[in-house]
C-alpha cells in the first residue's frame, strides 16, 4: 500500500511543473444547505505532480470558526462537538480562503456535493472550480471496503485522527488517505485525476 507522511513545502522546494490542489471540509449547523450554515471551515493546499498523481507536500493551511445566524442542531453538535459557546464571536477570514482557493487548480472534498453547496454560499467564486469527490470518485466498494465514510476509511488505513469530524483534523487525514493506494501502484488521488480526465474527454466528443 502506498503511503507517505505529509511534509511542509517551502517555495524553493516546489517544482514548477507541479500543480496545486485544495482539500476542503466544513462543519455546519445542519444538513440542509438552503437553511443551515457553516460553523467551521478548513482548507489545505497541496502540491501534486499532474503526471504521476503524487501528492508532494503541503503549501498552506487555513482553519477558522464562524458564528452562525441560525442555531446549531442537536444532531449536528453530537457529530462535531461544536457548540454555540465555542463559535460565539468567531468569523472566517473569507479573503484568505478566497485567495487560497484561487491558487488551486481543483478542490477536493469527501462528499463534495455537500461541502460545495455550503462553500459556494460563502464564496461564490468556487463554483467555477473543478471539484473532485474522494468519496464517490474512488472505487472503494470495488476495492473491498464496506464503508465509504471518511472515518471508517481512515481507520482501516491506519490513519489516526485526534478529533474526528472536526474540519482541520479531517482535512489533514483525508489528504494523507489520498497518498495511499492499491498494490498496482496507483494512489487514490491519481485514480481521481484519471477518472476526471476520462469524463472530460468523453464530454468533449
């Protein structure tokens, strides 16, 4: 199984041929993006080799909390542990998030449809980005994994998370998961890239 620890890259260590990806995760007041709101957002920028699909290291990270205008549902709080007391008075640095997202060639999330629907309300510009889904864009069931849930996948890959369902911890762990892969030597991230290229080619015909 392929796997590597994430390293922090200096600007001098970045190869000009590499591209930038962004892994994003949000925690929310509830599940409905038309009524609920983001209360935590994490974005991690990583460099990757577009030829091999290798994730080369971390370029930048941001995590922030946000006080919502609606209550945090009991079901949501039971998952991520965030309370109204914890987020009171907090604001996201949306300018920084916007600038980081602009640098990324693509954005990745686990269950990207969910995260994208919330992030687009805060930063409409991300709607023009290419989004990849690490839940549906990888053939987890075909590989023999019973569950596609992020925490279950992290566990079976031996990736420990100190605070499950918190955006910062989940983002770092998820990018580490993408560096793993099967015995054929293809990382999960490369599998997602290849799948995206095939879909683009088929729609361009």
